């Protein structure tokens, strides 16, 4: 038997339960990439748990085939990123270098990616290469069941929302963030001119300030 399926809505429910377990007050929720997809569903399914929402480098549909009106992954960049030979996942230095070269292909900071890969490697409580590969690549998302669709529910969102997107993002090109902000009532769009899929350190303060400036959702 294979592993149990992972459902997007289970991850969304976990986020809401964690927020409510830590503090009875609604929390700000932020997600990047596929984490931004989880955040959208969490805010839709559990609006009482969150006071504001920040969505970074993501899109309003699940991984896989994209809606016709949304830009898909940049083909040449994806070819370069996914045609590389995989490292020995038990080799700490090789894994870090793999992460750094991947970041460079995507237009992100190789040094930051290398440091993150080393932290992930050091906190992985196993020497199993498959475990390291899963932790480094977030492979749970390749088996994530994202049905049913949620894009058509975005107009239901009633909490202040900030959409942050890198203008140079080849994975989820900017049109995805534009659609997300357009279809979410009252959403603000912050475009990071020199960013790709990650928030560069020089832009972190700008993003944090925009998040803190979001008003709290009105509660009855």
C-alpha cells in the first residue's frame, strides 16, 4: 500500500487549528508558492481564524494544468531547472550546491538558497536519502489532492489581503498574482520589481511594512 493521500484542505484546516490554538484572536496568515494556495483555502474555509492574508508568488489554481487565462511556467527556465542531475541526497554539500544552482536558474539568491538547504539538511532527523530529498523538495505537494477548485470562491474572501509577486518570477509569472489580486475583493498588489520566486533580503522590509499596514478584518 502507498502512503495515505494528502489533501489541501487538511493542510488548510491544520493552519487554522494552529492559529486558533496559539491565540484566541484571529491571526495574520501568509503563504508563499504552493503555501499560498494552502493559505487561500484556509482563509476561505476558516475565515474566523484569520484577520488578514498575504499571498506571495502564488496563483489561484492548483499545481498542474493552468487555466487558459493564466500564464504557465516559463518553459525554458523549467527545462533548465528540471533537467539537472539530482545530487546524492545524503551528501550535505552536494545538496546545498544543487539548491544554489537551482536558485540561480530561477533568478533567486544562490547564497540564501544554499543556507536554507543546509538548515533543512541539518534539521532532518534521518540519514535516509529519500527523506532528505522529500524535505528539500517539499515532495508532499507532488501528491497533494487539491480538489475541488477554489478560484471561483475568491470573491467570498472578506479579510484584508495583500498579494506580493516578483516581476521576474518564471515559475508563477506575474499574471497569476495580478489575477489573484483582481479576483479577491479589496486586495492590494505589491510587485517586487527585481524579485523572482523568493522575497530578496533588500525587499523584506517593504513586504513586512505592507503586511503590518493591512487593516484588521471587521468582526461582528
